[in-house]
C-alpha cells in the first residue's frame, strides 16, 4: 500500500507537471553538467549516427538542428545594455494562484514557480547555453559511477529569518522532502537514498543507481529550492503563507486569490557581475488573473506591468496589440521542449495494435491542429520531445516521424479492420471505436474536433469526443484504481520539458505494471509515469544507459534511438511545441539578462518563469 | 349511467356534474370561453408579436435542421454545421479553401468559427438542443410536477408536508450546482441525458406553482359542491382541480423555458452539455471566446440567439401569465 501511495504521489507530481501546468515544465535543456564549478557548453548533436532509422517515409525537414524555425521567436538572451536603476515595483499577472509556496509539498506549474523563485534560491541553475551551473552551491561533482554526488555550498548565505545556510540545513531538508507530496516524487525519480552533511558546507548525496543528470534534479523546486527546515517542520501550513528562503525577495503579504507581495531582501547574498547588490526592484507582486484575455487587457491598460502566458492564442493577441495597435509592451517569448499532443493507451484495444496507432497518426493533420489551437506562425510542429533549437533535437527523428498521409493511414487501418484476428474483437470490416478525450479548454476542443472530422472522413472510425476537467483528465490516465493502467484511450497530454531528458523521459519508459516488469526480467521496476503503458526493453535499457554516462554524444545517440522507436511505434502523438511568453511594459527590463554567480548568463524565462532579481524599471 | 360510489354518498346523476361547476362558478369562468387564435394575436402588444415571431423562427429552424440531417441526408439548403471548410477533402486529396474566423459573406452569412465551420448553420442546429431540452423539461414539469402539486394542494395533510418539504429543500439548493452534480454522474452526455436531468430538476418549481393553484381552486365553491354531492376525490382532482391548474402551468412554462434555455447554455459553456461536435449556443460561445479579440462576432451571434430567445420567452410568458391572471380574477 505504501508503494502504491508513493507511486500515486510520483505520478501525480509528474502528471501535474505535464498537464496541469498546461505547457509547464521547468527550465532546463541540455545535458547535465557534471563538472565542478563551471559548466560545459551544451553542444549540438552533430552528425553522430544512432540506431537504424524508422521505416517511415521522410520529407525534407524544415529546420536544421539548433536552428530557430519560423514562428519560433525566442527572445535572445543577451547582456542588458541599459543602465540599471534601483527602485520601483512590478506587478505580475499570473494565469492562476499558486497551489502553495512550499517547494517540498506543493506541486507547482509556471505561475507558482514565478512566485517561488522570488523567495527561494536554487542550488543549481541553468545557463543560457542550457548547461547546469552551481548557484547556491559553489561546486558539485560526482564519483565515477554517478552514485555519489558531493556539493559544496557558498559561505555566508542566510535565510530571511537570519538563520545561516549550512550543509546540515540541506541534510535536514531531506526528511521533509521525502515526506512531502512534491518532494517524495522527486526523491524517488532521482533515486536519491540519503543526504548527509559531510562538512560545514559540504553535502553528500547518495543515489541507489547512477544518475549523471542528478544536478538537473537540484535545479528543480522539490529538491533544488532551499528552505529553512526548522521553520518548515514547526509549521508546514504556515510556511505556504509566509515562506522563508534565501532568495532576493521577502514575503510581505499574501492575500490568496488576490495579491501576494514580496519586498526587497536587503541582505541578499548575490550581486550582479558588476558587484551591485541585488535585487534592483523595491517590491514585486503577483496577481492571479485566470482569464487570458482579461490578463492581457490588464497589461495593456496598465493595471499590471507584467504578465505570463502559456497560450498561443494570447501570444497571437499580444503580438497583434504590439505590432498592429502600437501597444507599449515587450514580449519575452520562449518555445522550448515542452509540446502538446496526446497518447494511446496501448493496453486497451484497438490501440494495442501498432497499425491502429500508426494509422491515426498518419490521418491526423498537425498543421490543421496547430491552426485550430491558434498557433499558426507561433508554434512549431513537433516530431520529438525536443524543439529544433535544443541540442537533443535529431534530424533523423524528424524525418522518421509519420507525416500526414490520409490515404496511407486509411490503408493501414483497413488492414487492421479486415484482419480476422483484430484485437478489439469486432467483426471483420467493422469500424474501430476511438474515444478522444481532452480537458474542456476551447483551444483543445477546437483541436480535437479537427481530428474527429479527419478520422470520421475515413469511414473506418467511430469517434467519441469527451471532455473532463483537468484533475479528472489526469486521474483517468493515472488509473490508480486499476493498477495504474488507466481508463484512457486516446488522451490529450503534454510531453517533454526543458529538463535533462533523464528527468522527463526516463520515468515514462519503465514498465507500467508489475506483470510487464516481471515478464521483462526486471521485477519491481514499475513506473506509474508510463502513461501510454508502452514498454520497450530496448528503449528502457537505452534510458538507463543514458543516465549512467555524462558523455553527450553517447547520451544523444541513446535518446535519439528512443525517439526513433517512438516514431516507429507511436505510443504518443504530437501537435506543436508550446509557445510561452512574459509580457511587460517596455520599461521593464532585465528578464533576459540575469546571471549566475559564475557570471554566466542564466537561461532566461523558459515556460514563462521569470527570474526577478535582475529586473529593473528604466525611467 | 350508474356511478359506483362509496356507500355514504348518495348517487348523483353524472351528467349533471359539470352543470354544478358551471352554476356555482357563474357563467364567466371555468368552462372557458372559446378564444380564437386571431383574438389572442390581436391582443398582443407589438413586442410580444415580435417575440413570438422570433420563437417561431427558432422552432422552425431547429426542426428544419433536424429534418435536414435525419430525413434528407443534408440535402436541404443549409450547410453542415460540423463541416470544416478548411478541412481535408478526401476526394481531391487537398485541404478546403475555407478560412477560420471569417467575417460575414454570401457563402457564410454569419462568418465561420475557429475551425472554419459555418456559424449560421451551427446557430440553427444549436436551436434544436434548446428546443428539445425545453420541451422535455416542460413535459416533465407539467406531467410530474403539475400532477404532484395539484395532488398535494388538494389532499393536504402529511403528504403535502412531506412533498413540499422535499421540494423546498431541492429549490433551496443552488440549481446550477445541483445540475452540475447530476450531469457529472453520467459518463455519456447526450441530448436524452441532458434533457432528462434538466427535466427532473424542473419538477420542483412546477410542483410549487401547481400546489399554490391547487390550494386556491380546492377551496372554490364548485369543488365544495362536488365534494358535497359525494364525488370521488380522484374524480375531483382530475375533473375539477387539474384542468384549472393546467392553464397557469402552461403560462408558467414559457417563463420556465427561458430559464431552461439559460441553464442548458450554461452547461454547454462549461462543456457539460451534449457532447461535441453537436452545436449548441453555449458551446459556440465557449469556443469562440478564445478569439474574441480577433472577431467578436463569433461570440456575439450565438449570444444574440440565446438572448433573444430568452427575452422572447419571457415576453410571451408574461403576456400569457397576465392573460391568465386577468381571467383568474374573474373567478
């Protein structure tokens, strides 16, 4: 029972990250850096061949690895040249209220992270090149097999309540993280066994199996954000309302569903590269404004001077307001590895037959789906879990991914339908039943109706469209009541994140049930995060191997082989990459030019999660 | 013709029963005067006439759309509400040339929605859902609620206390919340389920209206007279009470229908009414709101249809209620 509870926690954490965030994901992209202090630049995958290509016909790819594709207008990460100014306040409109402000407990998506990074610092952060670099940590290194990681903290850092940050603080955080709803999942996913203070500022992490991407876990909230364990243990509930971190801002007031205000931390440890104290702003406040249109209007009318969005339609409207109506706003856009689409439950007929999955993917039009989502000219069609500007993106996979081929799909489906041994038990020649389900968002509703019409046009598919609220939608796929097999059939979902692939991809490849694990000869290795319930021994082994080396080329080849298998077996399908943006008044600057202690530029604002310490208001 | 009656009541010639009612109530009421359609029409203010015209158009359009799909295979001159005009055309192997969120044109009178479907066709088809829900809820309300209210208003006692307490509890609960709870029980939400749920929830309101009228009518002289001559209670209920409650219920139906249309629209807006891609005014508004900054008309058209329908139902309902009150005051 405890194991099941743990699975549920892990699954829900990840599910919420994948879906509830609706484009969420955190902020990392590229291989984990396992060197001390500084990080290696993430390199483009080059021309390293991987496994044999899938047998799908290829079209000329629209983009090359590392390129920005048309529509992807990521704001450049550069040094801000305008002279910094102290003072002022930024009011940020968020798409939702934070579920809570406890990193170990509250499952967060983009709005929540925006608030958390104001008050908490991460042990490790990501640079503009995508590599991981120490932040509150001064250095981090691993033993040869990546099972023991040693981290040294920076000296002289104190919490907002004056308590000093030491190695023992990190060790004391561990039991709280293990018990927390968000933390327990992260601990499990990272295979983290123990955290010990092996010096005043030296912390030793021990993993149950090698994890070359472990620093990526320290760049995420549950394990990476530093909190005061004594205060957390004393009053966990109160901590959500009055969080204590080491971050650039201190909580001032929190009025749930209305406004949360943070004021400048005068004792903040970090400085900008010129040695100026941070943060620049006097205060920052966050206001949940769930309606996309209202939030944009609030920015345009000056009610707020910043907002975040993960919706293509809002980005389209904001671009129009800026370009056509002359609105004085800046759009800080980012389109990363997170992508929309869905999955087939491969344990449920007829989706257990790869012919059906291939046919449905071929009969679906990515282009039309993206148009229905309002993402034409904004969102890139996806072929894999990585965007073309990611070092993990593979041209070979892009070529292998099934392209729109309606008649080809009909042909494959006809073969299945006329197979006397067809898996759904229907009579030969009878149409298949497809239940396509998405949350009741207008954009998703439009997109699913596009698929419905295409499938129906084949005359071979009876389509039922269903909508359930997001929580129910996740629960259906999670399927805790039926051994995590789920009750879903064809299910809208989000894939990928800007984390290291080991964080986002590996848990989705482990056996979905104990029976499958046993049959595969790896009893006990079961992942409730394998939502499509698709298990391939070769993909699983590749994922495990990729987590046990830090050689990028090797890892790239392994992840490419997994993506090629996805393209061949299609347990999942894709629409477009998730475009995100933070909109601000034009005098709000610095979102694209924050720094790590090493002086390197940080990753910017992936998934519309800003770092607010180096933001300033130009007069 | 002999009537089998209880042993304590004397037999009374059955053919004289209606004369009792008429004699006691006077010549002006109960047996209503024949009112011709022309007379009603003439007595209508202009706004009620216009409202009636709108309702007739909506009903006609909805039936026409349904017939087009069900009987004529889409051959009548009305576009398919679910055809995406920019969608894949299998015969040509090409995508259509239609545009999403298009403005008004000769080919699309009210433009197209986010996936290039004809908005006019969707509004006309959307009327069918509203029509069915209204008719079913009215039938449930009148047949079950009306009967129940008439019965308890007539028999009184513990039955009345129990029934009305139940009705009060249901009515005290926020209607939309109750509706959401009931709708969420069903995995498949088709027109039958939605109509049935709304119909069931209409019963308490009709019960209360019927009971109030039944109470008043039960104390009328003609009912007393019927009792005095030993008429069976069931006969009094069906021959004297219910026929007099019914006109009030029918007048109330128009007002209740307006509420039902709004309720169905709310459910659709929340994605909890009939399943996609069936068009309803509510789901049209919901789907178009994303693009409101680009083309407000796509939200406006279904909203206008909904608003005008509700307004019209209220106007017509008020008119008939007033007529009923005037006639009731003559009693």
